[in-house]
C-alpha cells in the first residue's frame, strides 16, 4: 500500500484497512475491487473526496475495529479524543477503579510539582508524557464505568 502522511485522512483509511487484515480483506468484505479501495489512500483531482464515507461506514459496520482510526482522526480534527469502550470485566459498581486511577494522576501531579522536579512550577516533557498515560487510563476507566451504568439504564426500560 502507498505511503500516507501521519495524521491525514488517507492514513486513517489505511489504518482502517489494516484493522481488517489489509486492503485485500477490506476489498473482500466490502465486495469491491482492490483498485477501487486503493484510491482511498490517494489524493486525486480526478476523483475529489477519495473513497467516500459510505465505504468507510460499511467497513466499520462489518468490523468495528476498522472504525477506530477514522473516529480518532475526526475526533482529533474536532479538538477531542476518541476513547473506545472495553466492557470486559466492568460492572456498574467499579467506582473504586476511577478512584485508583485518579489517585495515580494526583501522584504524578505531586511528583511534577515537588522540589525534586526540574520544573516544580510546571511539567517537564517527560513528566507531561507520564501524566498523559495516567490521564488516558483514568479516561478509559471512567468511560467504561459510564458505559456500564448506561447499559443498566437501558435494561431497566
């Protein structure tokens, strides 16, 4: 498959194909030719708009993992983030997991602002990277907890 610039929609399309095992698998799943799908990773004046959102929607419905890079791409453009929800082992009483992850965030914050930090008034690049890991873990747990609670409200209807 051709090179794509990281952060571009063409790269997101390429990653969506990769989520289903590659261009050939995506082609088979969608029932269209490999060459047609290959156009999705190329910018062309003859075919403005690339592969088209309908094919990407179809691929995401066939294999939800293929929708993840597309969701991440557009969430980033919108100034947000996309967090997949993993409900394996999650229950509607898992608030302790949120507390644990929040505690990890507070610990990293305290370390970053301690006298032992190079920049106690802010975050060094290393500290910021470590804190992002902790925040991502907190967000994942919180979103999973929310989904478990939401599932309970849908069952109650």
